[in-house]
C-alpha cells in the first residue's frame, strides 16, 4: 500500500481507503458478513482510512462499523459526515444548524462506539453554509473537546469546493473525481494544493461503470432504492458505458483491468490524498487496493487528458 499526507492534518493515510455506502444497502441488498469481509480485508492490506456518514442506511453503516472496529479502533482513520437528514419529518433535507450538527455528531460517536472521530465532514453543505454557517464554531468546539480531531466538507459542485478552500476552515474536501468526472482537476485541485487542503476522491469507479463489468443490459438490475436506479438508464447510461469502453486502452502491462486503472488514475494526482472506492466484499476490496500498486504511463495519461478535453467525442 502507498501512503500519503492528508493535507495539513498531519495524518498519514493509505492512498486507497474504503467507502462504506454500499454496506448500508444503497447498491442493492447486502449481507453484513460480506461487508465485514471487506472491512477485514482492508485492514489486512494496510488500508487505514474508512469513510461513512450518518446518512448511509440512516446510521446503519456507522453501527456496523462500530461493531467491526471493536479492539482495533486505533488502527484506522475514521471519517464520518453529518447534515443530510435521513429520518423523521425532515428526511431528504440538509440541515447545518449548530444544534442539529451537535446532536447528530454525538449520535455518530455512539453508533461508532468511539469517543473520537478522526475526520468529521459536513455532508454536502451549500456555499452559503460554507461561507456564513455558524456550524464552523460547533466543529471547532468539538475539536477542542476532543470529540473530533479534524473537520472538512464533502461537496457536490465545483463552486462549493472552491468556496471551502477559499474560506480556509475545512482541512479536507471530499469530491467526486474519476476518469469520467475530471472537473476538480481544473477547478479545485490547484487551490487545494496551494492551501494544503487534503482531497478525498470519491466515486472513483463511477459506481461500477469504470470496472468494465457493466453493459446496457444491466440497467434493468438497478431498481428501487439502488442509487443507480435513476442515473443508470437509457441514453445517458449508454453514453457513459461508451466512454468507459474508450478507456480500456489503459489496460496493458502491469495494469490488469479497468478498475485498477481507474483507481491508479485518481491516486496519481498529487492533490489527491486518498481514493475511497466502495467495496461490497473482500474480493472487490483486494482489487481496489491493487490500484495503488500500478502506475499509468505518462503517454496514457496524456491520451486520457486528450479524450477528456474533446468530451470523449470520436
Ligand atoms: N456526498 C457524499 O459525501 C458522497 C456521495 C457518494 C459517495 N460517497 C463516498 O464515496 C464512496 C465511494 O462511492 P460509491 O460507492 O458511490 O462509488 P464507487 O466507489 O465508484 O462504486 C462502488 C460500487 O462499484 C462496485 N465495485 C466496487 N469495487 C469493485 C470491483 N473491484 N469490481 C467490480 N465492482 C466493484 C460495487 O457495486 P456492485 O458490486 O453492486 O457492482 C460498489 O458498490 C462511498 O462509499 C462513500 O463513502 C460520498
């Protein structure tokens, strides 16, 4: 495993981490035994960063992790998030009021069965919250009290990422970054490098599209609460699959599959501290971690840049 610095936090973090949204059933039904095998394998392979949220399964992912980390809590840099409401009358809203975040942070600590969270992230705050929210004082007080060690944001838009870095309070920014979503490289990463803000690259496999295993026929599999049910449909899905097809040239020599290439691509950017693919089981965890063992040759990186610049047009 390769290790990097997580921005200015002083934490030494594995280049590949584990995203646990899948363990809460957001990618179809899950068995706890499979989730636990992914977590155990992460430890075996030197993966020391796990990302979760109180929103994943309305706390289910945190509860599972709390049980899984018994006796080895100190071996892992544990990151969670708050602000996305998943239960009660405010379900679906994002709330960053001081009282609300104080309350849900305490609930996360309980579910995780720990007295400290290494990284607490605001889960998709708006630019207004980032620039003017009273929530920052809550985070600073929690840090002083030892409940959290560091804090940052997980963002959706480039404007939010830029605002967070310019504001200067977030120590980390979590953002979608992958071969099919390279905008952060142009907008957020240069600022993050200058300010030494750690970048956590999420959705590196584009929810499976960048593993090379999906075809248009798979769209019928994604139903109900599966996060892919809406986006992996029709023309939009076919277009993304066609782009992934064009990226298969990356698989040669030591790069054995597209999944490895997709992860190695993210790690290669110096602004990126850690990549957090979701892993449903031990096998996926092993494959994802192996992305840290390969490098993309410069000529291939240039070709990826060219494909991106022309929007993957023929
Ligand atoms: N707003 C936010 O803060 C936010 C939003 C999204 C994600 N995240 C974080 O980022 C993490 C990663 O994002 P993600 O899980 O949405 O997307 P992802 O990592 O791109 O894709 C994960 C999915 O791809 C498939 N997969 C993973 N490894 C594989 C392998 N080696 N071979 C074949 N298939 C594989 C699995 O689904 P199947 O087995 O079903 O194919 C898995 O659930 C999340 O767990 C979460 O921690 C944060």
